[in-house]
């Protein structure tokens, strides 16, 4: 080989190595129950991650219907029965992401494995799905806080994997996503300009149809609403007892929780957790002084 050509090839390899991320610990799906998918210019990789916490399904209050629907759908999938891709949408902090985490903690022993994909890495989703196709485990591919802007084409990869190719997703892969938007894409007044009445029927224009078509590919829609005050206070009581002691919850704590939610501008599971952290932390400091 020509010396100059060899020098150029070595220089090219050095350049490529700068693009490659450090070699991660290999995923062992017998040991690992969750991983992150990270896309890079030469493909993608799976990085194992431990469960974030020990959150259980019993810790999630006020969303019993959503819990039961997602558990039943996931168990059907794990047992080889028909199951749907799921879209968890609705109010911020209402338990969408927490439900997926608790689901993994509860069903990992039954074989569930989870791969989280960031929205910015969705272009590599078909590559990931093809890798998982040949694994013996059932996988939920999870996209958290999913939404797209009008100029963002990443949603096309998601549409294709969900229900837009000849092969479709393999039988051992389901997609779960959480979003504050029901249709995942931004909606504007101008989108409705193409809608028209045909007799008594409303026919949407192409822009609306395009936006609805993405969320339509999820067979299970689960809506999450803001908590009423009773559910919010019950959730506060639960987390105060979990982080501290049952006697940390009293009338004073209840009044403080209401004020806390008012200042935050809403009631949700996230706000209840944040209040409990503040209240129990302050109580422990007081006892140590």
C-alpha cells in the first residue's frame, strides 16, 4: 500500500474515532431491565441503566383506570397476546412518566424490558427496532415527553415504525409514549382552513389529517387530568408518610399543601411529591436544631 495512502487512512480512522462514543458496558438482557438508545453518526448503541427508583404502582394515586388499562395491555403483550401501542397524554405532572417507571419495576420479573429513546434520536428508531427483533425478550420502546414542532420530520420515523412499513414492528416490541399533546403535533387555526362540510359530515383538510394520523397509530389512548383537591391531598399524605412518618401529616400539613398547590398554579402528583419533600425536609431540620 502506498505510504501516502496509508497515512491518509490512518488520519481518517483517527477522525472517525473522535465521532465514536466511548465503548459502553454491553447490555445483558438477562441482567439489565432497562437501557437508553443513543444515536450517533455511525448508527446507535444501547446503554444499560439501573431503575431510577423503587416506585411502585401502589404509590400512584388518582389514576386507577389508567393504571389498570396499561397493566392489562402490557401483561397481554408479555404473555404473547395481542396488545396495542400506548399514548399517555394530558396534564403535566399527572403521573404519565411515573406510571411507565412503576410498570417496569412491577413487571420486570415477568420479563418486561424497556428501552428509552429521546425524541432527538427517533431517526434511529427503525435501526433500534431491527436490533430488538432478534432478541428473545419482550420490549417496550418508550419515548418520554414526546411532541414535535411543525418543521420537525422526526415524527415520520415514528409513524413508519408504528404502522407504516411492510413488516411493521416485530411481535416482541411495543411503543409507549407520553406527551402533553393529544395529537403530538402543534395545531393552529390555519390547519382548519381545509376542513369542509359534505352534507352533515365534517371532512378534515390534509393538514389536520396528517397531524391526527400519528396519534391514531397508537391503539391505546390514556388521558390524564389535573387532580381535584381530595385526590391531591391524599397523594400529599401518602408521600409525606413515605418520606417521613405518618404523624408528619396533620391539619397544619394539609393547609400548607393547599397553599403550596395554589402557589404552583395547579394540583398534580408531581406537586404533591414536591410538597412532601419540602414539608418532611423542613420537619427533619426542625427536630435537629
